[in-house]
């Protein structure tokens, strides 16, 4: 346990996955191994590398990361909820496919009421998790508030990104009169709705609603099953 950056590759290679409380003999994987697999794969597809660290990606670490991606850059999309990392990646390699998830800035309360260990921490006057001053009090319609927040978020991300947004957040915005999908389309951006699996009727219905509103992609853990129940629509 502890910060991964304090460990060497050799030390990390000794780690094994834990499954259902038991240590397995399966070693953890490294980025280079994944890139080797997709480089040699005969079929076209896109590997989403979703970066989770919220510290700056700078210097030698950034350079090495981008160098490793060059042979498979046409098969990779790097995404991140940290807008500063997205900007750093885009500035270092403007041709790198990338994506942005605004969940650190605008989100929904967990249905389980779990305590959050990452922003946003404050419940806004409009019932969204949002630390921005615009949500301090109700100054207008929810649709106006959401449009203003979408505008503010837009300027945080370089153009060319695919936007990855919680499907339930997109649906609630629609219910309140703001079509975030259409707004991003008007700016020339594609939108991915996450994460909708075919294990519950409400998720299937939400996937169908996203398609009706011209969503570009749907993230799911079971693409074949979701595509089947949606009548063959392409999902991602």
C-alpha cells in the first residue's frame, strides 16, 4: 500500500492481483505490455487509456509516456478527468487523440450517499455536486445554470476532445431543460455516455434515450449484450 510513484518497476513487478479476498498468482500488467498487444492486433479498434492521477504529468514522465504511445497512436485515446493533464498532453502532442470527463467539476450525489474523497465536495443550490460559485445560490432556472456551467467547462478543455459524461447526469440535465449532448455537438465535440450495462431495465431505457438524443458513444462493460438489446446499435 502507498503511492505508486515511490516504487520501482522491479518492486511493482512483484505485486499480484487479489481476487475475492485471496492473493492470486497473476502479476499486475504494465502499459508497455498492453501497447504491444494492440500494436500486433489485426483488427482496428481504439484503446481508451483513462488516466487517474490528479497531479501534474510533466517532464520526463510525460515525455516517456508519449514516446511509448507513438507506434500505436492511431489505436489509442488518452482520457482524463483532470483538465490540466488533458491540456498538458495536448500541448505536448496535438495529434494525440484525447478525451475529457468533467466529473471533478460537476457530478451527482451517489445513490448510496457515500462520502466523497475527491471533488466536487459541495452540493449546489441546484442539487448537483458543484464547487463552482455559480451553484452557491439559485439565481435562475436549472437549465440556465447548467448552460453556464457547460460554457465554463468548455473553456477548460482544448478543442478536439471527446467528452465522457455520466449518462445519469446527461439525463438529469435533459429533464431540467438543458441538452448537453446537443450543446457539445454545436461546438463540434463528440459525447460518450458512461457506464450503461444491460443488467437493469432502467439502464437499457437510459441507453435508448441517449441514442434518441444522438449520443456518439456509450461506454459499457458488456458491449455485445447491450448492442443486442438495443437492436444492433453500435456501442463502445
